[in-house]
C-alpha cells in the first residue's frame, strides 16, 4: 500500500473494520470514518489487540462523519487536509438506513422508499462529490464503491423460501443506482487522474438461518455465504497501483452465486 491514506466509511462495521485492518496490515493508513465514535474507537482497540504487530496502531485513525450531511463531510475533508499531506482513496462502504428500512414490498410506502435512497445513494453521492473536489486539486484520487450482487441482478427470491427473511426493494434499487453512479463518475473524471470502481459482494455471513444458508449455497461454488475477509483481495487490488489503469468497473465477488 506504500503508505496510501485510505478513508473507509462505515469503517467500524462488519465489512469496514476488516477493510481497515487489511489496509493497515499492508502498511497503508486506514481512516475509520463512521457515525458512531465510541464504536469506531472500540473497533480500533479490537484490531490492535488481535494483531501481533502492535505498530498497526500508528496506521489506523478514527474520524466521525455522517455521509448524508453536507456539513459533516465538509468537516471531515477539512480535517484530513490539515492532518495529512494527501488522501489517496475513499472506500464508500457505509450502510445508512432509515427507521422503517426492510419492510416487504407491499408494506413499504413511497416516503420510506425515498428516505432510504436519499440516505444511502444520496449519501454516497454527497461524500464522493466532496472527495472528488479534493482529488481534482491533488491531481489524482481513487474511489471504491461497495455495491452488491443485488446491484447487478434481481434478488434470488427462492433462497428466502421457508424463512422470515426477504429482500427489500429499496436495497436493490440503491445498489443498482450505485453501479450507475460509479460508471458516471469514472467516465466524467477519467482524464483527471481519478479512478472510480465498485465491488459487488455476495451475501456476507451474519447469523442467517440454516435453511437460508443451505438454499443460498446451492447457487454457489464451494463456500456459499462469504466472510468479510473474502473481499479484501479485491479491495487491495483496486487500491493498489496494480489496477492503476482500471476504472468504471465492477468486481463481483460471490463464489459464483450470480452464474
């Protein structure tokens, strides 16, 4: 990572914390940007305690941010500019949700639908816009958006049969939109030294019922649902100079689920 400074939104969460650890373990500098400061600082402590190389503590930082707030993101960028000579990359990984998120298709109303898109997709746009302004001044930059296999195709509804689970329509719409926004920004700024790519993970293990896991795995190769660590190879590739001529692309990591 050559001391690259990488800002990871939702960096204290299930996926974001694994991303932060991977960046720091590979000698980059990881900024855990999250809305919950207490959780974020506890995440850093947990990473340091579970790692043999205690110098990792010098390569992980916390910054509070609400990606849906113009003022909050502007403050984040201002603080980072004062404290660091450069910002190499932004990983858009936050997962903001409104209070009624996750209702079934006929239970959700248009206001809840719109609220989620504003928080999630609008938040990704908000922070990307701020960072791209900075990247234009720097003359380079890198954005990686975390989408989903449900941003590539419709949900596999059969995997939910016989469970209390379902796939919220607003999630699929937001993740499709994020891939479109990735391509839009990549094309708009490709002459400015700014790369924008996406990663679309398959399902991540999080205590789902056994029936769902079995039905999901039938569509996969050898593993089925993934661990967060299964995504770090794709992340480090897109952050590194090995992918320096790659932009506007979407890497699907799903153990063959979508085939």
